[in-house]
C-alpha cells in the first residue's frame, strides 16, 4: 500500500495536533510536517515535498490563498486540499483558482477528509458534496448569460459605469483588481471577510460580471486601475 505523505498547515496548534492524531490512525497516511502560516508552509513543503498539503485559509503573515498560489509554482507535484471554517462561495472559488484541488470545511465528517486526501492524491478534484452545488450554480449562470467576454470588451456600454457603485464598493473593486485576497482586503479595510464577500457579490450583480477576471478587466477599462 502506497503511503500518502501529508503536510498540515493551520495556525492553531490544537487543530494540527488533533489532525495528526486522527490521520495517522490510517494505514496509508503519514504526517511529515506541520506549519502555522503560509510562509512556513512553503519552506516545509520545499524541504519534505509532501504528496498532499492540508491548507487552512485564514492565517497570519501569509494566508492560505497566497501560499497556495506560490506552491502551485514551486511544488507542482504537491496537491493542496483546503480545510477551512469558511463555507463561503468566494473563498471556495479563490482557493480553486489559486491551485487547490480540493475544498472541505471543518464542519465535515472525518471520513470526508480522509476521502478528500485520497482523491486529490490520485490526481482528481475533491469537493465536499454540500459545496459542489456552487459549481452547478456557476455553470447555470454562465448558460443564462451567454454574452462572451470579447463581446463585452468591444461593447463596454453593456456594463453600467462606476457611478452605480458605492465608495466602499469602488475600494473593494480596486483591491480585487490589484490581486488582493479576501482576507487581505478585510484586513486593509478593517472589516470582516464575510463583509468583503458581500461587497464583491453586490459589485458583480450591479456590473453584470461573473468572475474575478471580468472584475479586473472592467477595472482596467474604466481606468480604476492602470496596467
């Protein structure tokens, strides 16, 4: 039986200890390292080259989103499985866009975590069943809005202009377009990550946009940011 080598990344010692104790009861799982933030995760992953990295999102110094982006480049053979308290659509899509191959909330059953680890190690994507509905919703939205990005680019009048956004929404849009993650925006604006996610959702609804990429393109076209 092949052993799956794991790296645990979470800023709470008690969570890492509990995860290690549980996971090592499985014959095919071995914890080879731990880290309490994204910076440590990158260094430890370089040293141990784990098969699967179980990654928290909200952490000090460097969050899980930024760490996952770096790991996708420097440790392409390491599969990142997000394990987080955030049952939030924006975090979900941001982590998957960053390079994670699985997403599970900490409210999930223990056997779901084990299944997720084995699934991503096998080269497949694992989504906690209760969260998979978000992908279906996103697909349906794309079907209902068939206008292509190229059409929107050549016809910018199809978007309302920036006047429809509040000052706070403009701030959030600018920071999203600059590549800041939801936790970083929340920290900069001194608001909660959930409030940031609500702002993003309202922005996208007002502007008839459907992805972070479209938000960035809109910000560039309207001169909100420069490139």
